[in-house]
C-alpha cells in the first residue's frame, strides 16, 4: 500500500496518556450506581450487572501478574475517527498485562461474532493502523446483537478461540446490546466478560461519566474546516447562500459545534425546532427572514447549517414519519409492487391518518418521495438520504419570491452535505489520545475481571496527563423506552440540552452572526505544532466544562 507522507509521519505519533495508565494501576471503587431512571425495572432485568460501583484508576498500584487472556474486539455501526486507536490501545494494554495475551478482531461488525468471522490482530497488523482513520482494520456493520440465539452462537464461537472477554466499540444502541450480552453471559456463568467503548461522531452518547463519544472531535473539525473554506469563498464572491446539511442522525451536536467553530449566519438546531413546535413553513419563514434582512443591506450571501435529522423534529413530520415507518413495515410488498412514485404516494396517503395524510400532501413531491425510501435495519428513515438542504433552498426561494419579489430573483442557493467526509479522517490529537486511552482502559477492566462496564476517560479539557480513566457500569446510563411497541432498557440518547452552555452561547451570538461580518475560518486539523493549534478539545466540551 502506498502511504502519504502524513500517514508515514503520523504512524510514529505516540498517543499521550493519563498518568494513571502509564504504570501499574490502582483500582478505586466509588459509590454503588443506580440507573438514571426506572431503577426497579432495570435492576430486575440486570440482576448480575446492576448497581455495580464506579471505578476510577489511580497511578501506583501494586505490581501484579495477570494470566494470558484471549480477547475479541468488534467495531459496531458508523465509522468514527479513532477506532483504530481504541484497538491499538487495547492491544498494547493486553500485551502489557501479559505478552502472551491475544487479540482477535471479529470481522464486519457484530455479525462477525455470530458468524465466527475473525482474524488475529498481531503487532504487525496493529502497527499498520496506528493513528489512522477508518474502521477498515476489521470492518464494521450494523447487525443488532439482541437475540438469545445470537448470544449463544457468539459464546460457542468465543469458546472455540478460548476468548474470555469481548470489547464492543459502538454507540448507544450497540452499548445497550453489549450490556444485555454481559448480563446474559454473567447469568450463564459463561466466563466471557463484555466491555463497551463510547463511539459515534454524532456526539449523542454522553452523560455524567462519558464526557464525549470518540470521533465527534475530528468529524466536527473536518466539517468546520470545510464550512470555513466555503465561508471564505462566500465572502469573496458575495453571490451565494450555502445551505450545509451536517451528519448526526438525531441530535444536533455536530451542527452546534460547527456553528461555534465557524459562526455562520443561520444555524438550525433540531431540538429547538421541536421545543417551539415549529412547522416546516415556519422554519422556512425563519431562515428566509435572515436572508431577507441581509439582502436589504445588500448582502446576497451567507451560510445556513442544517442538522441531518431536522425533519424528524418538526412535530407534524415526526408523526408522519412514525406512521410511515409502521405502515411501510406492514405494507412493504404492496407498496414496492407499484410501478412509480405517484402510485406509491397515492396508496400511502390512503393508509395514513387524516392529519398525516394532510401533512404528506402538503410536502414538495420530491421530499414526500424521499420519506418513502427504504428504512435502515432498525426500521428508521435514513435521514442522511433525505436532501433537506435542497428542500430548504427550494422552499426558501419560493417564500422570498412570494413575499419580497424584488429580492427573490437575486437569491441563489448552493446545497452541500457533509457527512461521510468526516467519519474516517485521521484522528485529531484529541481523538488519537482519547481513543488510545479508552482502549487501554478497556484492557485494565478486562484484567480486573469486570463485565458490563464501559471504558470511561474524563476531565478531557485538562492536559492529557490529568485525564481520569476508569469504568462505568452501563446499567447506570439506562432507562426504559418504547421500541417497536415494547418497553426496553436502553442507554438514554443525549440530545442538545437547550439549557446547556453550548446552546446558550449560540443563542447569545446568533443575531450578531446573522447580521455582522463574523465568519471564522478554522483551517485544517493540525497534527504537529503548538498545543493551542493541535490539542484543543471541542468548543462544546470547553463550554460544558466552563473552560
Ligand atoms: P453511529 O450512530 O452508528 O455512530 O452512526 C452515525 C452516522 O454517521 C449518522 O450520523 C448517520 O445518520 C448514519 O451513521 C449514516 O449511516 P450509514 O453509514 O449506514 O449510511
């Protein structure tokens, strides 16, 4: 494989680690934990893994000897920068506990465990992937591990390889399933531990003990660089409005962070749209108001940031999508048998409730067609395939033409979607260090015989040496939610907190950003250079931690 000069130089980067992980580790047990809600239900469902204590690692533990152990690792769900460093940290940590330990990678995501598709990860392989982006070392997948038959098959496959622990690197759903798996193996006394690691560029797996999910930092820095470049172009030509959709299936953390980094004219935050009970027309009018105000001052250019999942937060469309998800699951064959989209829309409209049929009929045809696209394996609409940026450009143009005809002719929109561009970037120093520490932490949890824990590394706005590593029982993050008509224990997804410091900062600044020259141009991620250029955490983290 031909490597770029940066790849070669970056391979030599030694991730910075918390002091506590550099030598023998002392494990400090904290308070017993409770789930964030529905304590009685969760305790009943997880009799072996509920209520375990928080664990904090400190430097200076007594030197111990550990038996060699075989461990399996799985990458689950969407790619996020730093996954390879979780694996290299895990590998180095296991080898330090005992050089005869082995690490196996299950291939193509959780399905690899069930189908027994794996490879041994040797030091030669690991060295090829240190500090690189992507999940290509073993691949990822979205198979859900939730059936007992899958757990049993996985156990049989672990036994064949003498695997005593599995590390699942995934988002909220994957870690929920990791916890169910940990409980199941504990109940069966199967001798297989399960440890989770918090991954997702979306940034929505976070709570008191998980300050951020890995990959969010790098992805936001990549998108912010691109937004900054567009803003400079925009400021130079002064003729386009750029509508930029940003990935993040549900929560708007990415849009908010990119806004804080680049100071665009308009930022839509889905959680605010929902709180205000906005309609699509209301949202269009609000975006158009800024465009009209700037046009009246002779500025026919600007930037609008759009979170990927915004349509699902518009109450009427949310209801429509929920009905469509249900309806398409039950009438899939009937709908797919129809020859064209006009016929499909007509059939679907008949099957919807009166309210939702009216909403469906009010939507531009191309958008209504996109809402009928195939669902993902969890039955959800694939929001990254919905061209919200184009929809908003068309609707805003029509609105301005109708309400301010003289200005309407001058409005020119350019659509963009930034998503996949950021998911496999070479991890920033922050993500490279954070991920390596997470993997290393997982190895310590395995050495200590823990199961049902997620690796946690905190105090992330302090210098790396002061980061606090440890373990959090996954049951602590759970509550009961309705999924497919049944109440299920799940890790609570963290949406943007409208009372939190990052959103408040946006609110404080957005009028100025809409009207005054405010664009910021963050430039590309820097891997070498002064710490204030290379090692900054996200603005979200800094504001949340009052830095
Ligand atoms: P995860 O939640 O699995 O980390 O995936 C996040 C994400 O990147 C979303 O932002 C996006 O909506 C989705 O994956 C896209 O999925 P796919 O890769 O299947 O197109």
